[in-house]
C-alpha cells in the first residue's frame, strides 16, 4: 500500500496566510497548487516572473475552485534583489508561514552567468530574511509561536559523492558549482538568522525533482522533447553521473510536513531512493517513447555523447532517514511510474513547452559550456 498524502489543511492548522516565494516556478508551482486545492489558505506568490515562470497550472486549479478561487491567490511580482519591494511584499502578505523556493536553479546557466545566482539566491535570501525578521518581531502571541520560515535547498550543497555513501544532515558542505555555492551561502544565512536573531527557520535539502510543468531545460524534459522530435539526445560526458530522482508531488509532501512540523533550526534531507545514472534515465525515457510511438523506435539510437559539463558532480544520493522517522514522510511514487507519467505529460504538452521556451528565447540548445 502506498503512503497516504499528508493532509495540508490539518498540517497548516491556524496558519492561513502563506507566502510562497518562487511559486511561479516548477516546485513552487506544485506547492501553490497543493495549498489551493487541499486547504483554505490564502497564498501570496512572490516571484519575479523570470524565464522559468509560468502560471498556467495555477490558473487551471483556480478555475476549478468555488467562486474561481477569488481572493485565494495573490501574485506579487517582485525581484528578491529589491530590498524595499521585498519588505513591502512581506508587509502586504502578513504571513503565518513563509516557504522560500525562489532561486535561480539551473546549474548550466550558473556556469555561463553566475552573477544573477548571487543576486537572487544570496542577496535575495538576505533581503527576505531581513524583511521576515522584522515581520516576525511585529507578530504577537500564538501567531508568533506558530510562525516558520521554511528555506528550500538542494543536495548539491554537499558536493559530489564517490561510488559509496549517501548525503545526510551531518554531511559537511562542499559546493562545487556557482549554483550550489549560492545555495550553500543561502543555507548558511538562514541558519545564522536562526542562531543570532531567533528566527524560527526550517531547512530542507532535496535531490533532483522531476514531473509536469518543469521549464524544459533540464535532463528529463530536454531528453523527452529531443527524442520526440527525432533530434540528437545530448548525454554529458560518459553518462555515468548519478542523480537521486524524486517525483515533485512527493517533494511537496515533504515540504508541507517540514514547514508545519519540522523543529526550528533543524534541517531535513529529502530523497526518493531513486538513484540512477543519466544513461539509465535516458534509456528509460527512450523505452517509454518506443511504446508511445513504435514507428520511431528505437529512440535510443538518438543518444549522443557530448562534451561534459565543467566541474560536473559525479554522484548525488540522499539518506532520508531523519524526515522519514521524525516526520513520517515516504515517497509515494516509484521512479518507474513517475518517469513514465512525466514522459507522457511532456508528449501531451508540447505546445506548452514551445510556448514557454519561445517566451524565454530558449530553443533547447546546449547551455553552460565555458568559452574555449
Ligand atoms: P525554477 O527555476 O523552476 O523556479 C524558480 C522560480 O523562482 C522562478 O519562477 C523564478 O522566477 C523565481 N525567482 C528566481 N529568482 C528570483 C528573484 N530574484 N526574485 C523573485 N523570484 C525569483 O526552480 P525549481 O526547480 O522550482 O526550484 C525551486 C527551489 O527548489 C529552488 O530554491 C531550488 O534551488 C530548489 N531545488 C530544486 C531542485 C530541482 O531538482 N529542481 C532540487 C532541490 C532543490
Ligand atoms: O541535456 C542534458 N544532458 C545531460 O547529460 C542535461 C540538461 C543534463 N545532463 C546531465 C547533467 C546531470 O548529471 O543530467 C544530470 C541532471 O542534470 P540537470 O537536469 O541539469 O540537473 P542537476 O544539474 O543535477 O541539478 C538539478 O538537481 C538539483 C536541479 O537543476 C537543481 O536545481 C537541483 O538543486
């Protein structure tokens, strides 16, 4: 029997006003959809509406709610690097809970242009912490007692594993890309605001997410769309780098549990027991496409080794024992079923992919090679 979905309403309890940063992105969007459909919370969605942002999935959920969800979702189009705008947005939201997902998130883009990663992920987190700290100090009574800032981070802050072992909450930080270094810096800022100012924070560090509505620049959507178009499938280096894949809805379960029941000052590692080499993932996607479109089989003939990513981390793997034993979290989807559903979703939503890529002036080209 698969684990039950955590009940968002009962987890939130009295927390009614939720500020989600990065709620127009892939994971933040999944969080916002869950809050809208599975609770009565009012969601403030703070997002700069960058290249990876899109509200189609949220609008679809709103349209199904009573009264079309009027008053349930407030988009705050704000760049976290603008301290005054962040302060005003936090005042307007007057939140009971902040879930901080906004970040530049693509490793390849951080190699080509690291500056915006420092502005968004480091300065942006600092601006949010300052605004939230002032807000927390204004709160009184039970609202202050229940308040949490939940910072959403990545396993990449721990660096790169060899063939053995897994990351856990006690693994020393060792970030190696501009992206992971900026996320590590943000984690340290969040912990410092807890220790120094008493801000009640919770952190989670998660492995690679996949699922619907991800801007198509990362491995699974890129491979699916390239293969469906009969274009070469780019496999970096020897294809033996390992990632620990987690279905995005399982991540949302973990985020709700950690945000509402996590212990202040504590961090939780989240991973789906989904280790696979890139080669294995790409071959599974090709096999799924062979079933969907036998005329074009075998899609695996399109796999093309390309120049490796500079500084490419070899292996990530998470030991999620803490969040499982302390908060009762378990992933609900196996990689096999999640991947099959995701491949089908991208095949059925190629119009959406084209539309968001066109808006972002990105057509699936290779990113993140340093100049020769
Ligand atoms: P995403 O790129 O799909 O979305 C990020 C959103 O944040 C975008 O809508 C973007 O506009 C917004 N944003 C970025 N900079 C901003 C700024 N300065 N001000 C306001 N908004 C800004 O990313 P995602 O995959 O949804 O990742 C969400 C969070 O989860 C990130 O913090 C990321 O580091 C973390 N994370 C992601 C993964 C993964 O596999 N995708 C795994 C672990 C952790
Ligand atoms: O075309 C590709 N070919 C390829 O071989 C792409 C886009 C990627 N790869 C490889 C590089 C990685 O080993 O696949 C693996 C996964 O790459 P990405 O999808 O870019 O993810 P990764 O670099 O592992 O980072 C992701 O997981 C952790 C997210 O983008 C981060 O935001 C998250 O923190």
